[in-house]
C-alpha cells in the first residue's frame, strides 16, 4: 500500500479531532477509525500537543532575519558574478551570528 502524504494525514487528524469535539463521535477511537488515523495521534491533538512539523528544529543556526541577510548577501554576490564558496557562506553566517551574540561559538565547515 502506498504511503499517504503527511499533509493529507495532518488534515485527517485535524478533521477527526474536530468531529469528536463537535460531538459527531462519542469515542475518540471511532473518530480516528473513521478518518483512518492513529488513535494516539488524535488523542494527543485533543490534549493540545502540536504536530512534530510545527516544532522549531533545535539545530537551526540562524533566525529568519539572519537567514534573509545571508540570502541577500548571496544574491548580491551572484548579481556581481562572484560565486560564493561553502567556506565563504559559513564565514559570513558566523559574522551575522556574532553581530547578535558576540560570544557564540563559530559554525564549522564540514
């Protein structure tokens, strides 16, 4: 059986939780079975736990503003015909990070 898409699954979990909350089902298990999703997942959503995809990754080095700054710099280099190397990108990312937090450790090139 082909794997169902995550977006479709999340939509069905939300629909099952909503149907249960609206009183269309007296049991969470019945709502989960009707929408073909895990009982545990529906129960977790009803208890307020967000989906894993909503979680911010803990290995993210730059915040969104810093990412935009890095992208602006990369586009600037590209527009002037200067290709950025991996070490250049890491060095500039470190510079951007140090502007906000001067004592933050450097990212390394792998």
